[in-house]
């Protein structure tokens, strides 16, 4: 899974140093990121797209995920938890990696391509609009709990539960920003 992420340009492997999430700003040719940079899309627009795409992604992942896919999801989830425990915040990298691991679990190359490009777009949105959520400890604990619920549903091979858990997560993020 990590090699796939490196191949797609989402991760950067540096010999002797490790593997790092690559910056979307360094990647060229993403029209979604360009649109975000011109303020054409709102956070609500992004979340509406996530609702349609990621709930179905989680549902399909619950039917197709392999053990290595589950390990990749769990690794990202554990990184989020470790970040929160050690710094009282989480980076966008492990969060994004979790969602991409769910997408890779679908084994659908079109969906993976769409998610990759969408997450470049969302990454710009996070950098621009979501920074304060990543500093709110209670919100982060809730978000990690949502990710854990998605992971557990996929692991149990429960497609509708995975769909519902992802929907709950995205609705929570929508409400969080609507109330601020």
C-alpha cells in the first residue's frame, strides 16, 4: 500500500530517512487544487463531495479490503492517535493517509484516481480553512473516534456500518464548521 502511495505521488520515500506525506503544492497539474487556490470552492462544497464519494468508498472497502489494506488504515489511525497524545494535535498527513488507505481498499482505479486528486484539493482546503479544528482537542478526539469506527466496520466486513460511520464523520465536520 505504501509503494502504491509513493507511485501516486502521495508519499515521498527518502532513502535512510523514511517515508513522508508529500506536499500537494509540490504536485503539478491538479485542476481541483488550482480551483481551491482561486477561492471558487467553499468548505461546504468540499464536504458535500466528500459525503457522496467517501461514504460509498467506505462501503466498498468493507467488501474488498485485504489484510494489508487494514494494516495501512490502522497505521494511519495509530499515527493520528500518537500525534494527539504527544502534541495535542494531529497533522493532516495521517488523516489524509487514512482516507486514501480506505480508497485503495476498494481496488477501483478510477475511484483511487479521483480520491487522490480530491485529497490534493482537500489538503489545500485544510491548510486554508481547517487549521483551527486541528488544534481543538475535543474535536480531534471525536474525529479519531470516527476514523476508528470506519476502520472497525471495514475490518468486520460490515458495508452499511462503514457507510454510516463515514457519513457520521463527515456530518460532524460539516456541523463543526457551520457552528463556528
